[in-house]
C-alpha cells in the first residue's frame, strides 16, 4: 500500500489541475459535514457539563385550562416541594439583569441570577477560585456576596487573582466577591454568555412565603432509584392536594421535564435537518469525485491493460486505484477541516440565539476522527467504482475494441452517478426552499401576540 501511495502521489503531482479539482470537490462536502457534526456533537450527543445530568429535572407548574404547561413557581412552592421524597435536592433560580459598577470601568448592565446555596452542589459545579455560597446566604440578613463568571472576571477585572475579597457594587449595593466560576460554567437554560453574575438568594421572610409571584425556576435532582415517572406522579398528587387546600393554587398542576431534554428542545429539529442536508451534500460530493475519477480511469485504460498484460490481477489494479482515491480523499479531508473551521463560525452565528449554553464547540479530535472515517469511506467507494471494468480486460485491452468496451462501461456508470446527483440536488433544493418558506412565515409572527401570562 505504501508503494501504491507513492505511485498515486507521483501521478497526482503530474496532473495538478485535476488533483486540485478532485480535492476541492471532496473538501467542500467534508468541510461542511465536519462543521455540522461538531455542532451536533456538542449540543445533542455530549452530556451537559453537570454531575450525572440525566438525573436533573426542571419542576414547572402548569395551567391546563389555559394550555400552558411550563410556568415558573413561587418561593412558597419551593419550600413545599422540598418535603417530597422523589427529589434528593431542589434549588431555586431567579434570573435577571443588574447594573455593575467597580473594577475601574463605566457602569455596565449585565445578566445574572439569584440562586439558593443548594444549586451548585446539586449541579456538581463550583467556583474555580474562591468558595460557593453558604446556606445562611439564602437569608436577607446575611452578608452581600457575589461570584463572577470567568468571562466577566477577565473582561472587566483583568483576571487578577486579588479580586477575591474585593467589593463591587451590584445595583448600587456593595457586594464582596467570594469566587470566580470556571470557564464555560453556566446555569440550566441559559444561552451563550447569558450569566455573568452569580448571586445568593438573600430572600426575606416575606418573600419566602410568597405564593403569588411565579418568577422562580426550579431545578431538582431525582433521588436514587426514583424514575421520572414516579417523581412526576408524586408531584401531580401533591399539586392536586395543594389545589384543594389553597385558593392560590386552584387549577395549577405540576410537571417535571428533563434538563437535558429542555436544553436542546428548541434547536434539535433544526440541527437534525441540517445534519441530514449536509449528509446528502456529502453524497453528492462523493458522486462528483467518483465521476471525475471514472473519467480519468477511462483515459488510463491502456495503462491498466498493460499492467494486466504484465500479470497484474484485478485485485492488484483495484489496490492501485484504491490508493489513488484514498490519497485524494485524504487531501480533501485535510482541506475540508480547514474549510470546516470557517463554516463552523458561520453556523454558530446562525444558531447563536438558540444554542443552549456556552458549549465547547470546535473542530476537535472527535470531529477529526469522524472526518478521517468519512474520507476513508469515500476513498474506498470511489476506488471500487472507478476501477470497475469488464472481465475481459487483458492483453486485448490494448486494442481499440477493449477501450470502446471500457468506455461504454464507464459511460453507463457516469450516467448513473449523474442521475443520482440530480435526484439528490432536487431533494436538497426542495428542502431548502421549504425551510426558507417556513422561516419567512415565522419571521412575520409577533411573539407577543402568542404569549400567555399569569
């Protein structure tokens, strides 16, 4: 194989134009596929960056009569739900935006969230520097503290280690910085760079018993041995009991949703459609490359006939063609990875508003391994297709009749490939047209007119 690759490299160097054409054809298909796979891998395949994320759930309230099934809960519900056994721990989050002063910069409006001290242990994350929140900091009589995101710490405070213990003002209130979160740390449901200030709950006694303000997101962890179905049944029964006992909870139910499911729910259909589209594009690129290689092989029929006359078997000719195709696909994969980095940037801009979190989306080793496997597959398939010849290839193949026979066989193969390419192109264009039509219709919908409040 090494000797065949050397021969293939010399042949490719003698025809730089053809080599560049085949390489770019394969690279375009592989490049877009590597970019989309990097996004699909990070969002849909890899687990969320929490401890045992499959056990994490959102606990929502529901208004079935209004057809609303995800309503934030109240502080009163947080206290009441803690008595249930199906969840080993429960935390409460109140998202918001805050005015930050300090650090030598101008006042800045940043996104943040108040949270109970149980949240970070529940998620299995914690500050990279400093300490997490203490349980007593859930009360309003505790010292005012804050944890910074890694991005905010670097951007506004110059990543200085002495930030711990310093005082900054959040909404005009001095707060002591007690920690800095690691890079990429995020809260469930937050999009890219949405959470820069991590604040303790510091809830007053009056707020703790509030059963009217539905402004708090609940995150829980299923107890050991408890299934989602069992936990949902317990919460349903508890919600029915509360509806019968408290006027504020009449016709209010409960619903548990997996944190993993909800984090990708809005973006999964678009990613799956994109993955299917680029897979078809890869097939078209492979067919184009095979067509070019078949055309070249037809022009080399005399060379192949001479090799056959000198004793080369069909397996030997196949190995030589395979080495050449693998060389082209390997070069296409290398160029495709470079193109994939640029394609990934464009795709991230397209999905920026829908991505669930600050995920590590990049052309990494996993993507490279998949790209290598795809390149090898393309090389093998193209090599088999391009080497197909009638079985009577032999000494007589040096004559014109054999060349004509080979040419007719190559022509039929090329026609079949062209027909397949046209069919796939029609499918891709139709799907793209339908998607653009749907996007245009969605852009004319006023979200406010579809919003249900309570």
